C-alpha cells in the first residue's frame, strides 16, 4: 500500500509542489522531485519519466539553470547521508545530461538528512526523504 502511494506521489511530483517542497527547500519550491529506493542511486522508471519532463521543460526555456538538490533519509551516519544525497544528485545530472541538458546548466547541492519532507527518528528509512529536488531558475 505504501509503495503504491509513493509511486503515485512520484508521478504527481512532475507538477509544482506545495508545502512539502517549500518545507524541504529554503528557496523556490521544486519544479520536479524524484525518489530513490534505499541504498540504490539508480534512476527507476518513475524517476526517468519525471526527468524526461524536466529535460523537456529545460529545452523549452533557454537560459535557465537547473539546481539538483540531493537529500537523504536518516537511515545512516550523517556523513554517509551527505555522500548519498550527492550521488543521487549526480545520477540525476548524468541522466539529464544524456537527455540534452548541458552540464554547464546544472548545479548540484547535497543536503544529506538536513531537510526531510517527513520527520523521522535517527536510523529510520523514509523514501520521501531519499530524493532529488529539481528547480529551474533563471540563469544569472
């Protein structure tokens, strides 16, 4: 049941997010969010659909940059979680790069477990916190 709910949430995340993304980000809300299975930085089918939409949006808006903010749950040590969140963001960057978004248009941020969507105790696995938020911003 939880898995179905998360898949539905992942598909809806191609739309602008509301309070959840605003809580998770100190700046603009995410335009797209993709989620990751525990200990797997791979882009799954649902994430690929969302990343394809992000690449298409980028192609339709020349002059924007993409901020890829990686996040983690609290299931591991803090330092490991920061590395995991960076690896997730890099995975999203590589996918987008292979689909027409130049590396020079992307910035990676890694927050580890510091900005959860769902507050949990230390050591708890939470799929909504294992994510990459993608914001399209005007190029400076």
